[in-house]
C-alpha cells in the first residue's frame, strides 16, 4: 500500500545535527562586527532583530537544542509594534499613546534579551564551551554588548578553525605571537 499525502500532517524536515565542538561554528557566517554596528546604526536598529532572527534560524538548522520560536516571534512582533509606535509618537501628542509606546518598547527589550540569552546558552552548548574557555559567551558582555559581542566571538571561532597560511617568501615566517598573522624576519 502506498503512502498517501496528508495535508494536515506537520512538515518533515531534515535537521543536520552536529555532535558539537568548534566545528559546529561553521554553520554561522563570518560577518564583520564593525559592519554589524554600522548596519544597526544606519537601519535605525532594524538590523539588530534581523541579526538575532537569522542566527537563531541557523542555530535551529544545526541542532535540536534551539531558541523557542514563540520567543523569536514575540520579539519580532513587539519590535514591529514598538518601531511603528515610536514613529507614530512623533505625530501623536497623547499621554496614553506615549505610555503604550513605552510599554511596547519595554516588552520588546525583555523579549529580545530572553531571545539573546537563549541563543547564548544554545550556542555555548553547541560548541561545547565552558566558563573560562576562550569561546564561552559570557553573561555580562552579552548583556551589555548584545549581538556585537556574539558576532565577534563567532568570528574568533571561525578564524581559529580556518587553516593557517604560511608566507612562502624566503626569510619570512608567520609568528605565533600575541598578534596572529604578524610577520617576522628569520
């Protein structure tokens, strides 16, 4: 008997599950932290929730331990309402509207922090980082530097995974000193 199509069945998707370790960081794109800061400024903060949403999607594609999609949806909905309310508050001079806009903004920041720290916890578990490890995403830095700190740490992990290139010029080797890639004479 052949299998029949059930339009009410939940969709099936293959999830590429990494066993963990630093190799799992390859699922995330390397993107300049400075560019993330500039994009956040030039898009009036719209890039911030986009970055978090896109990285949560990447995380869910490589592990079953991911951020709750309802938290992500609530964050995006509250951001849209807060952003719209912020623009509209320039035209509407009503005290009740200002209070509602401020409450939406507060709700957005709470939802975004929950989403950010959920991502942080899942990422730490995915790569097997522990407190004191150089790839561990710390609580204080995550709270104050948000996505910029996380992108920086992802970039450090990606750079560590890339093969080192040795200069072929005679008499010049790549130093393993405090600044990676620094050249010195023999």
